[in-house]
C-alpha cells in the first residue's frame, strides 16, 4: 500500500476511535469505523455514498443519519524552502494561490458535499494538515442549526468563503469537547420530516 494510503488509513482509524469515544461518552472506542462501502459502476445508488466513516454500533447510527464525513490528511507541497522539505497547504490559498490545483480546501469540500447530497445528509469535513492538529469543517449555518449556543463556548474558530459558501472550522478536540451528541439527537427528532434549508 502506498505511503499516502497508509497515512490516510491511520488517520481514518484514529478519527473513528475519537468519534466513538465522543458518542459513547468515553465508554467505547469501536462504535465507528472505516466505511468499506464505496460507489462503483456496479453500485451507483446514493445509499452507497456513505463517506469515509460509518456506524458499526447502534449507539452511533443517529450521528450518521445526519452527517456524511469526509476525511483528508496531508497534501503538502514538496519544497526546498520549508520545514522538513514540505509546505502544508493553507486556507489563504483560496485567495492568493497561483495554481488552483494546489487550492485544496475547495477540492476537499466539493467531494464532501457531493457525497452528502447524494445520501441526503449534512456534509462534515475533518482534515489534518501536515505538522498540524485535526480540524472539523462544515457549513456555518449547519453548525448553528445543530449545536446553537454551544458553539459560543468555542474560543477559537475560522471562517472561509468561496463560491457563495461560508464554512466554519474548529479544532477537532475542542469541538468534540464542547459540542454534545445530545444536540444531534434533538435536531433529528425536531427535523426528521423537514429537509434542511440553506
């Protein structure tokens, strides 16, 4: 397996464990795991568009009823003038990058949103740049609809806009420490028969 795939697989496993602990209130690390069902020419239906992680325990099913998760790690550019020979991509690339192929956030988000739309769920992107910590990224409007006042307790966050979209980003560990799974359940109960409006 190529190094990039090994790195991505390790990140998926680690993130699955952390979300499992969050959903189970620290009691279990195996409620969530890497999704093995992927779209193919033989299975193009939207029900197979399940993102990178899925529930393997009934206690985590509700979270994946609402969210489609896409995970990304790495994607640094090789250079002779950066730390350890690699330069991590940056959110400001959305404004000042010279080559759009190196503007990774819109690329990541497009894939995340595409799978979420096909499976009729809310897109959530979790990414980790090289030499940095994991970050949760989602539409600001969706974050407010689900977690409301809890978001006010997160001291540091970042917004980014492109193509008329407004995304908000939080450190993953802080996000999961502050935002409660209970709010996801409440949102599902209150909105089960209504489609999300952006």
